[in-house]
């Protein structure tokens, strides 16, 4: 989980909380939709590790 897109190198899969309060999956400077090819109804699992 990151606070901004710029916290990780280009092309990295990231998760962050968007301005509407939802968890967003994204690729920095790319398209998570193209890389992950999600379909409606696909399960999503989120694990948060604190360290």
C-alpha cells in the first residue's frame, strides 16, 4: 500500500486509497486493467503487512 503513485518505480503494481476512499490497484505509468485483465466477479484478495 502506498500513498502516491510516485512512491514506486515505473511499471510496478501498487495499491492505494483513492480520493473516494476505495482501494485502487494500479500500475505506475501503465494500465492495471491491461496487465491483470480483470473480469466482473473476479475475486480480489488484499493482505496488509505492517512492518
